[in-house]
């Protein structure tokens, strides 16, 4: 039996460098949407590939953790999670 645990790409648009870029260029405290969309596309493609592999190989099992979704839920609710992102 083949087993694989795959951790998907994190929301790249939320790394500090890109958040600061959004702050300086667009006066926004949010994440860079374009970079985040790349993470989503990557994770979607990986999940599809894993499903295909699983369909082709009956002894293949996998788990996929979508880091992007999990972290975005946390990042979008910073204050509710006890974090303050205000750096002004």
C-alpha cells in the first residue's frame, strides 16, 4: 500500500513582504490577491492529481491538507484569534 501525506501551498499573498507591498502600494492591510490565487490554483491542481493517482492505483492512499484555506481562515480573523496586525 502506498500512502502519501501532502501539505498544500500556503497563501503566498499573505507573507509579510507581500502584505507590506499591499500596504504601501494600495493602502490596504490585506493580502495580495494575485499571489493567493496562485496558491489556490496550485492546491487545486495537486488535489486533482492526487485523485487521479488514487483512481489509477487501487493501493494508493493520500491525505491532503489545504494549508491555504486553513491559514486564510486564521489570517482573516486576526483579532478574534488574539492577534493584532496593526503596525501603524
